[in-house]
C-alpha cells in the first residue's frame, strides 16, 4: 500500500488550509461511514498533487469536471451500491490538456500496478488509447472506486476529438453509428478505460450538442436488444426531467459499453436537464428507488456518508442505464458540499 502524502493536521486559518487536507478529511470520513478502504491511503500522492493550493484558491473553480467548485465528485451506482466512487480532474489548475492527459495515464498505470495485480496491469498496458485532440480543453479525468478490501477499479477518461475513436468492440461502434442516425448533433466526448482485477472495460461517451428527443432512442434500444426495456427508460427519465420529452442542447450525454449481455446504453442527464433544487431532485431520485428498497437504503447511506445536508446531495448528473434483461438502474454524481468554492 502506498503511503499517503497528505497529513491531517488541525484546521488552518480560513483560506489558508491546503485543499488536499480538506479533501483527505472528508474522503476519510465518507470511507469510514461506508466501511470501505480509505482513498487517501491509496491516492495520497495524486490528491496532494491535485489539491496543493488553499481550498479557497479561485483558479480551482475553472475546471471542466465541476465548474465553480473543486474538481472532484463522488458518485453512487446501483450496480455497486456500497462503493465509494470518486472522479477528479487531476494535477490542479494551469496544467495543459496534453500534459494532464499524459500524467493521468501514468498515475492510473501506477495505481493499477500497485493495487490490482499483474493481470490488470497487462490489460491496462494493452488497452487502446485514443489519439489526443488538438482542441482539447482538459485532456483527461481520473476515477477510482473503493470497496471494503481496497481499490476495486481505476478509470482514465480520455477527452476525444471530433472523430469517433477506433473501438475494440465492433458492437459498440455499430450502436454508436445507429444512434448517430437517429439522434442529431452527437459528438465524441470521452473514452473511459476502466481497469479491475479481471480486466478492462471501455465506455464511449457521446455529447448531445442539439436537443435530445427521448423517443429518438427507441431504435438504438432495439439495436442493443433492449426494446422491451425502452418504456421503463423513458418513464425513469421523465421522472427526472419533470415530464420533459425533450432534453435541452448540451444537457445530455450517451454512454455505450460492452456488457455480458450485449451493449449497455447509459443516458446521462446534466443539471440543465434536471429542474428544481437539490431537495426536489434528490426526492425524484428517491422516488425512482422506492421500488428497489435495497438501492434506496444504499443511496440514503451514501448521501449521509458524503455529508449531504438537509436538502440532500448536490447532484450535478443523474444517469439511467439501459441493457438487455435489466431494468433501468441509476447512477448519481454529486458535488460535495464541503468542496464548494468560497470567496
């Protein structure tokens, strides 16, 4: 286990405490509440390099992951309800996209080699890496998931250029092109390479630059063999959008990943597509989870662990997964209340 590069000293005067110490305390608290491994013991060097300036440093707010806040988020997934999952835009403000991309890949490589074993390391090294984009804005994000026994998954999110990358999954490519025929205005956004002890998984993210008609996903749902699940996808999405069948431009992202049953489609709804305040949105998420009591209990436990206030977690993205033989399941992504920028 790598030793942490972060010390948890007593709080410094307001505005002087390094963001890394704030992040370390809060992530450690969340990990303890969820009974999972402490991220700061495994990501210490990466967190220290990302959050070395004071927490109130305004340059932090200029990021692409969580604009206006520190570049870190926690997420909850119904597929792994007990995990602590985090994503960050690594290495702090002012790093050029190409340099962030290079350093993010190297940091992920070290984490995989140290904590996930040789098989995972070889799979990571063999994973296809998309060509860098000359128009990149941030370069890459890094994600990690933690369970009771330690680091469970490492992800690098590579920013894409205007052309679809070559995918090792022909089925993902076919579905991406089928969606492009039915959903106008799609553009490549990210290619996520996730590594676990058992190998790698790839997810292609396409940003909806124009308005997205929910019914425009009906044929892609049939292409992935989930036509019978499409009405449930629409019903879940309408609950989240307040009944809107059309999602505003640049407010939705479609993710595609090979799964054991075929191709999984993940519809991510950004905050502009989710009306109401934090309390209302968290209430709509909970309403969808009522039919799955175990997921609801796990969501409430996660919300408490990350320090959500009385209005619930500050959700920035809610996604609905569509896959053959599975009912639509949710992921939610939260900006942490103790990481908001202060002036």
